[in-house]
C-alpha cells in the first residue's frame, strides 16, 4: 500500500490539520473481538516528553498513563459494541493494582481488556498490563456513555472514535461476534457477488 493510499484511506475529507485526540497512549490494536475483548501494544520510548520530567535521569512511565492506555483500548471496544453511536468516557476506576512500577524506555507493554458488561448507560471492563509475560498491573474500569445533554460539547467530533480506530489499525484485526471480519462502518462493504 502506498503512503498516498494510506493517507486517503485514513484521513477523512476536509480534516487535514484536525487531530481527534492529542494523546494516544497505545500504538496499535493487535486483537479486537467485538463485544468481547481487545489487546493493544505500547512501546515506551525515550522520545516521549513526559519521561524527561518523571523522574529526571530515571525515566519511568507514570501509572496514570498506563491506565489511560487501557482506557483507550477498552473504550474503543465499548464504542464499537454500542454501534459507533455513543460517546464513551472513563467514569471510574473501582479497583486497580500495580505489581511493578518500573516501566522504562525500551519496554513494550501489552494491554489486555475484556468487556464484562455493557448496557445503555455504559460498561465495565477487566484490564491487565503485561511486559513480556510479567503481569505489571490489573484492575477494573467503568465507562459511561455521554447522553444528549452533552451533544453540544466538543469532547469528540462525529467520527473521531472511528478515526482513532483507523489510525490504530483496528479494522485489520477486528472480528465480529459471528466470527466474520469487522468492517470499517464508513467504508463500503465488499460485494459477495463474483
């Protein structure tokens, strides 16, 4: 695939220069099973500005950003489960434990989330963080769907979350509940006709 095709397939019309999210705390979605579970990776690099201040000369990724990476992974899973229609935000962290806090440049984190429940007003996901095979952290995340009272708020523009899914290459690995390939909701469906 040429870079020109990647840009035209990834960037919506008239949105050059517009950024849906300023901070991505995951690099790529590697597993995405609709309404069930997802996995993503985060490569920690010394090029990240926050590592120069936390802590000086001993760079460690802050735990809050690890949780945000999990929240982004689970949030996309919940957003898709609700048919790409509801704005999803992290509402509460009922329990979370860090077993190790020495996440440093060169580490690759594997975020794993499992959707435990989703309904009209939100959802709950179990979450785990691994470095290689070592469990770094685990917990539970609760999400809320923003109702119509937030429709005039510019937290997310229409299409932002689907765009984030494209950037993270979700549709390359996504599987629908019936086992078929999960397609980008804004792209034409492939014809079954020969």
